[in-house]
């Protein structure tokens, strides 16, 4: 199955756990807002994001910490953002600086 990450509601399903490994940083600021809106339709539990962060020897489209948290407003709770490293074929054995975020959906009043 293939799906458009900006229209995940088309899946017609919700998940307890959603993993984003290397997609968030590919979007610009406006697309990140749309992506988070799309994630709202499918995430009923915890979202994990691994994305390039800013810093020395950063990967493509590096993300500042604030840019990672800003799109997640009402309905989300950022539990943790931890500095990580991502190994790529373009970086040395230390990899590129990254963020590993744990973000939870807040229970709705429905």
C-alpha cells in the first residue's frame, strides 16, 4: 500500500504507534504543519520522529529544535527530544546530528 504523507486520513485507520524515520526534515515549514495535521488523523497513541538536526556536519534539511516542536500544538504533548546521531552513507562513522522525539496524542473529549 502507498499513501500520501500529507493525506494520511485516506488510510481510514488509526494507530497506537507511528514511526517517522527521516521524513519530517524533508518538509518545509508550511508542509510540516500540514504533515502534523495529517498525522492527527492516524495517531491515537505515540509518534516517534527521527530527523536530522542542526549542528556541525548536519544532514540535508536540518531541523532546529524549535522547528520540530512548533507544528505540534493543541492535541499533542511533546514528551522528549533527545540528541542522537544518524548514520548515513554521506557521513563518517559518527553520522549526522539528529533529534529523536517522542510525541503523544492527548486524549480528546470525544
